[in-house]
C-alpha cells in the first residue's frame, strides 16, 4: 500500500551511553550507523548531577554538528510529576528544571519525560499534577539566565506501558496534558514521544498491517503530528495489554517483523526520528541493531 514511501529515507538511531564522555557518545552512535541518537544527560537513577563545564558542552555540540546527528535526551527515572506527595513533586520539579538546563547547555532541543504515576486518586487529578509540575519547571527555567541560550528545549511526553496508576497509558491522556500545558502558555515547550513497546503493553495492537493502521490512525487523530517529534522503536517481550515494560530489539518480540515493517512504511511514522532503546550487548551489537532495523524498513510489506 505504501510502496512509493520506500524511497523516502528513514532516520534510525539508538540510545547510546555517555560513559566516557558526552563527545564519545557521538562517535559511538556514528560507529553503530545511527542517523539520530538519544542520551541521558546524567544518571537516570540518581537525583544529583555533576555540572557540565562549557568545554565539555561545546565539544559535544561540535561533535553532533560535525556528525549531523539530531540528538534527544531522556529524563530521569526518579522524577514523578504525577505524584501527590509534595516532597516528591518538589524533587521532580527541581530535577526537571536541572535537566532542561542541562539540555540547554548541551544544545539538545528535546527532553523525553515519563508522565509518572499517581497514588490512590483519580487519573484526572494525577494528570493535572503533571501539568502543574511541568509549568512550574518551565517557569523556573525561564527565570534562570543561561548565557547565549534562548530556553527552547521541548519536553516530549512519552506514552506509558499501562501500569494501573500510571499516567499517559492512553493517547487521550497525553493529548489532554499537552492541551493544558499549551493553554498555560507553554505550547512551544511541549510535544510527544510514541514508544511502540509501551503502546503494545498498554493494549494497542501492532502485530499486523491492519493493527498498525488502526493504532496509527488513533495516535495521529488524538495527538496532532505536529506534536509527535520522536518514536521509540522497541519490540515487546510480553503480550499486548500485559502492562509490562520490557523492551526487545525491533522484530525480536511480540510485535514482530510484520508489525515493524508496517510501522516503518507508515507515511507519518517515516517522517519522525526513530530511536531503539535496547541494551547494546554481545548478543546484539549497535551495528547489528541499526542494520536489522534498516533491513526491516527496506523490506516490502507482504500484502
Ligand atoms: Zn522512556
Ligand atoms: Zn521509550
């Protein structure tokens, strides 16, 4: 159905490690054959972060420019913008502000954020807390002078994997938060990231061409393509609707080669950078990972 789309180039990359140095992550991504990349700007499992000195930041920025690699950052796993605990919320606002400033210094235009999870109250109040956490973080960052920067980092809200109290399982949840943040005057700071494993775990079918069409129709009718700036291209270790977030390389899990082939041929998906988030290991090197996704993208759909 979308064979003429094969001629358009996909932009495929991976999450890469910053261990060693920020600049080294760029050469690592290049050695894998990445056309875009994602990093953590600090350890995602600790609150603290060593500040980034200007030389490190400019070496990273220059390396990205020289490699022509669009770069994305993924936020801390500890932040929980949906929490009803005031201490957790304050820590999440502080953490998000810090990460937005780190992105600013590193010239990274996008920061992926999980919406978090509420406690025993309604999804609605939890999602309102996400809105106020984000708007407070933006307000603090905008008040913070960073030399020669224009505070243009956009937070990309990522859909969640379907946990009972998690916010952002359904596309409607993400769209509502985006609308409320835009209404608060921060429309240029908010967007979305679509994670295929999370969507599948949350109950969106993606195994066949028909599945992919109906899930993508829902996605793009609920969240405007204008807001969708990144796809996390991950296969799922568990069945559709499992609520379990375990990533596998594209084609190696329940979504499978057919599902990813249909995704990579979808005209709107093809326009968006695609990042694989699986551990690079002896079983699958970075080169093998990127090559295998490119092969799925090149293969014709069977129908
Ligand atoms: Zn994520
Ligand atoms: Zn993801």
